[in-house]
C-alpha cells in the first residue's frame, strides 16, 4: 500500500530543510565583554528556540518558554545598548527564520495569515488589543482539549472549540491583521508577545490534533429501527394461591422485542385460550392493531420470594413489527462488522488506519511518528494472528460470514483473511527504512 508523497508533503519537507539552513546562517554568537550583557540571555533564549524548532520531546513548551524571554528584549522594550548593537538586526532575523520554520511545521492557513510579515507592532488601540486577547484565549481553549483516548471524538471536540476561535480570529483579522502581532503591555501589567503566543497555540493544536488522529477510534453501533415481518414476546403471569390461580396480568417488559422472521412464518390467526386472549388484547401494547396475531410459545412456573407464579409466554406477530437492524446497520445477521464485535473487522480497520497515519507522518517528515504507527499496525496483526489460530483450533471460528469494513466495504471470508495477512506484511516490510530518519 505504498502511497506516493503528495506535493504538499514534498513542499513541507523542502521548507523544513531550507528554514533549518537559514536558521544556521542567521545564528548570532554572544561575545563576553564586547556585546551588551543583556544580549547574552537573548542569545541563550534564541539558541533554545532553535533547538526546539529542530525537534525534541518538549519542543513546543521549550519554544514557548524561550520566546517569552526574547520578545521584550527584541521588540517591546529593548535596551538602548542592544538596540544600538550591530547584531540587533541579526537577532531579529534569527528569530524570524525560526518563526518561519514554526509556520511551516504547523502548515495551516491560519498560521501563515497570523505571521504575515513577522513584524511586531508595539502600539495598538485598546479595543483591537482586547479583541486579539479574546481570540488568543479561545485558541488556548481549543489547544487545551482533553485527550480522552477516544480519537475522532476528541478531534470533534477540538474542532468545535476551534470554530469558536476561528470566528473570533476572523473578526480581528478583518479589523486589523497587525493586531495579532502586538508586542507590549497587556492590561498595563505585563509584557505579552501575541505573535509568539498565537504561533505556539496553533502549533499545539496541530500537534495535539495529529495525536488524536493517530488513535484508532472503534466503530460505534449503527443499529436502526425499521418495521417488518416478525414478532414481539410478552409474558403474562398469575399468582398461584390455595384457592387456585388468580387472574393473569402483564408481567414486566418484553423479554425479547422485535425479532425478525420470514413473512411466510406468521400464523394465520390468533390461538389463545379465552382468558389469556382477553388479557393479552387489553394489556399488550398494539395487540388490537389490524393484522396482529397472538400465540402461546411457552409456559413455566416460578417462585418469587414465598409466592409462586404461573407464566405464559405470548408472541405477537405482524408484518409491521418494530424491529432493529444489527449493530452494522444491516438486516442480514450473517453480515458482521467491528461494532457487532468482529475481531477480524476491527483488526482490518485498525491496520488500514495505522498504515494511512504512517504515510501521513512520513509525508510530513515525522519519521518517529511514522515508525510508531507501523508498530501499531504490526502489533494489531500479531494479536489477530493468535486470535485466528486459537479460534480455528477451538472450533469457535464462524464460517461463511460477510465482513463490513470501514474503508473498503464488504468482503467475504476469503478476501478479508487474505487482506489482513497482506497488510500485516506491508507493515513488516516498512518497519525498516520506509519512514526515513528523525
């Protein structure tokens, strides 16, 4: 299942490589005794930002913490000594080169639009600053979406929050796009660099969204209600006393509701003793509807506490009984899917998901994540292989089923067994060399 790299993926890799080279050219060294003392901390922060951009376990947090220390010294309130230094412009260019790498890593239209020309504004009307602050707060809310391990459900939650942020951001950008690049006092209390904060937030969202998407989300039931030929099962009960059996009445809820059957199997007419027929017609919901047929399907005696009861099972037949499809959303009980509990379909769906995610990370230059996804695909295959072998040996394997997959629709048994083994082989082949280097 090798998939050719898209033009977007190639472009991002080239941008990453080009930006990294530009970052090295832009780097500035601090010379003790020659450069202003406060330039030393700026250079150290920029060096840490450079390392963060190149990757690492805590790259976003490290970048964020370092960027906080850079903005005041380069934009909102640089010292006179630093401003007069011939290295001042180079320090700003160094930061700019790294920010372009971050924009490329994020790869979103928002990040590109927010970054603009990368130049901060240090003066801004209060209403614009407040609107930008509100948009940033909404972005951070989206970035803080909880990781529940439910994959697509977490993605959906994040997307809903992101829409709120997007609406607020659009409002600011329409009024004055430079507002998101404000660097200066916020609420008269502390210095804030909105551009760095927005980029970190977008970067966090991009990273967490990819993490959510890497989780395989199990298929949920697609069972639906429909009307057709079948029957409902109800129970009538009567208390047994010393004087005999008391009158029958409806006993609880239906034991089995809405069982589908062939229309030809529906009895022609009701066959109930008179006393049961009267109770059934008056107490079973829908029993008086046209076309309904009532029959007895079983009798029993039970003890509840110190009391004894006679139970009679009643089937109510009809051509418009409310029925439920299988969890696959199908009427055919011989068709299985992940939601109905098929281990084979679950494995197939999971392997295709992990292989697709491996390709996604490969195209984005994330070799480590690509290898991780291939590892999950191989693990899924190994677990299924053992399951299949055990099921065949124990006689628990069900033959002749049709399998409904997420990506490729319905398959017969022979087809899906072959595909699971084939895709497992693909994951094995790609385990070495396919993803590239980190």
